């Protein structure tokens, strides 16, 4: 398993009339988690797209809202890879509020796509190499 965390504060423009983080904005938090996890491995989405010709479209997103996040609250976004990616990479997210209360959990699945051929491909070797120490039996 590989785990990464990132802090983010809820901005006013992200809230609804009740002062809660608007439910549609949670997908942005998952994206922040994914991008920062990839960056923590020494890679980037930009490098995958520009140099490797690989993009990662979302194939599914499942989210569970447990408690609201509120304006100006600092959130901890935890992002996990529980298994070595294959053609699909599955991110598990847990978001905690300032009181360390779990407020949201989600799973987002993306697939590796060759941008020229527009076809699914296996996870690139550079990603597998960056993760092999965390998944020694895969």
C-alpha cells in the first residue's frame, strides 16, 4: 500500500448556501489527492501526458458523505493505492476535518490510455518502478 496526505482549506466559493462544501466539489479534492500522490512519487500528470503520451480518464467514482465540511475548515486529504496498478489505477480517498473526524470517503478508478492510439494500455513501467517498493509481491 502507498499512502499520501495533503492539506486543503475550504474556500468561500466552494460552499453552498448552508456554508457547507458543495458536494460537487469533492471530486476536485480527489483530484488534488491523486495529483499530489503521483507527484510524491517523483512523477507528474504533465510528464505522463507530454513525455509519455499517457492520459488517465476517470472510469468510475464512488463517494460516501459522512459529515459536512464547512467554510474555512482545513481538511486532510488522504489518498491510498491499495494495489499495484494494471490497466486501471484505483485511488481510495479519506477526507478528515480539523477535529480528525472522517467526513468523506471515495474510490476513483482511472485507466491508462495511449493518447495517440486512444486505447487502454497497461500501467507504464515508470509508475510500476516508483511503486514496486510498496508492493513487493505484485
